[in-house]
C-alpha cells in the first residue's frame, strides 16, 4: 500500500494527536520565526547606523613610540633636556592626502596654541587679578588652530556663533583670525582689520621670547558665557579664545611655514563604515605616515551607543532560536518515540507483509511533515505581530539599561594641552540609542523558518526512527511491548 495513503489515514484516524503535533509545531515555528525577524531587523538597523554615523579615527603623535624609536635630540650631559625634533611633526599637506581617502566621510585637524597680547590687541579682563598674584603663564589668548570652525564643539552645539564676517574654513589663509565679540569691542576691531599678535618663540637655551605676527580679522563671534564676577585667568576665559588656521597656529609658535604648510597636532577622520579602519591605515601609510609614531585609533562610541541595545536584543533572539530549536527537537523526538512504541504491532504486520523498512520510516516522516507544513503557514501569519511586540519589549529594557550605564565616557581632558583644561573638540556628540525595531516579514525569513521547521521534523523523526530499521516482524509480533 502507498505510504502516503497510510500516513493520510493515520492522521485522519487520530485527530487529537494530529492537532497536538500541529499545535506544537506552530509554537516552535512561531518562536523561531520571531527570532529570525528580530535578527533581521537588528541587522538592518545596524547597517543604517553604520551609514549614518560611521566612526571617528584619531591620529596624533605617540610620544613614547617616538622616543623608543630613538628619534629627537637626546638629553645632554650638561643637564639640558632632550628635544623633540621636526620628525615629530605631522604636516598639514600629508593629512590632507589622508582626508581624500575614499573611506573618509569628513575630516578635521587641530593644533593648540597661545598668543600673547600686543598694544593693538589686548586681553578681555573684566575683573583684575588679586593684588600680588603672579599671572605669568596665563596672560595669553588661547589660540586654537582648526581646519573648520563649524566642527568646533562650541559652534556645533550653539554656545558660540559668528556675528560678523566668516569663520575658519579649509580655504582660509594662514593669516586669518576669528576673535570674540568682547575682545573686538575692547580693542575697537572689526572684520578686515589687520592686527598683530605676539608669537612665543623658544630660544636654544629654553627661554621664551615674543615675535609680532601679522593677522587679519576674518570674523567676530559671540560666546554665550557671561563674564565671571570674580577673577579668572585670561587664558581660561571664553572671551579670550581666538581661532586661527593650523598654519596660523604654527606661525604663532614662531616657525616658518614649509611647502607642506603648518603642523597638525590632532587629526580626526570620520569613517563611512566603522570596519574601514584597516583601509584608512593603508591609505595613511601610502601617504607617508609612520603608523608607529602616528597611530590611528577608532572611537566608535556613537555607533556602539546606537546599536548596543538592539544588538543585545538580536543576540537574545538568536539564543532563543537555538534553544527553541533544540528543545523542540527533543520534545518532538520523545513524542514520536512514544508514538512508535504504541505502533509496534502495526509496524510488525506491515513488515511481515513485505513492506520495506525505509518506506515504513518514510511514512512516519510524511506524517510529521504533514503536521509541520500547516504549522509553518500559521506561524507566518502571526509571527510578525508577535516579533514586533516581543522585540519592542526586549529593546525597551536594553535601552533603559544602556541609558543607566552609557557606552564609553564623556569628553576627556586633552593631555597635550599645557593648561590641562582643554577638551577634545572632535569627540563624537552624544546620541540616543536606537529605541524602535522595524519588523518586516520577507521571503528569506519564511524560507529560513520553513527549512528550520522541516529540519526539526526530520531530525525528530529519524533519530528515534532508527530503531525501526533494526526491527524484525517475528520479534515484534511475539514479544509485543
């Protein structure tokens, strides 16, 4: 007799067991498909986050690596300290080549510096220092060299804004300077005025002297921080923050510009994809950067913050898929093994009539698959709604946990700043983690759950069904159970 007919009669003859198997398969396939849908949604969200924020790679001098390489001037026998040589400079033209890399979405570079006041441009100091206090070392403008003023944190978040003229851009000349509104009013300056600032030049004996350096006021900005009511060292006052180009900051060190322009202290590159760091390193090496002296490190805080919770949700969904698949296989195998035991007499009669053992096993497989197919259809109909509800609940919990313990740290002190108070301007902005999950049911997901369901059905049938291949009709019919 045809095994498919026998399977059909068996399913019709025992509707209770048939419905139980269909129901069990529906639960298994629904949970498995929900896990697949959550994983797919998380993967789409992660890919979208990669394209939207990328990662920030930072390049700057590694002083320890520089000294370990035997570079610079060693300390003399007369007690004079060692000196960092020109091979520790990062030329602007070289960084511009790296900025042109295809993996870089945008780049910026900065150089910290100071400028001494002159008779033409004085410091803004609403509260004089206490009597007798030595202000040597703080009576300076803080002169930051930047590539693009709009990338500076205060201008990004709106604490500062240009009120006249224009800011520093990649096309600005080395003599451009942007000053704060209060300094401009104190010194009666306006956009286009030519001014002199004192550069600090280090003599061979280590002492400092000043050198007047020409600049042109290209813009005037306003900082929203009010003047303090008590004395504040001028260098730490927001009103005494001025901005120049990197070339201008190099000139304020009393150095002449080379054919490659000024020197860069810190360069940042926003990658199109957080996985492109190796490609960026290769491009930097091709441009002529020593990867040991000027290493690249990636800060992917924004990306981790965005995808952290949804990634953990996807991991949980993946674990659920495996647990459900294994548990479902075990439970079905036990049910089918019990069913086979109950049907020993039926199998003995069929074998004695000449039925082949593989066909006998195939009948059981057809019965289980026949229960699995409608279950897959039922799971397809309801899994999208279940996955959306479960995914939203899991994700909300992960987002709450992420907000309680945010990924990474806040802005850190820039140890290269002589005052120890500057913050890294190009630290990634704070972002909120992805807090919604977009569940979409696709053909690939249906195919995956179909393959998983049928795989579970086959495994759960074949493992206990191996016993069928060892059976003999005489043993079955004489020994019974």
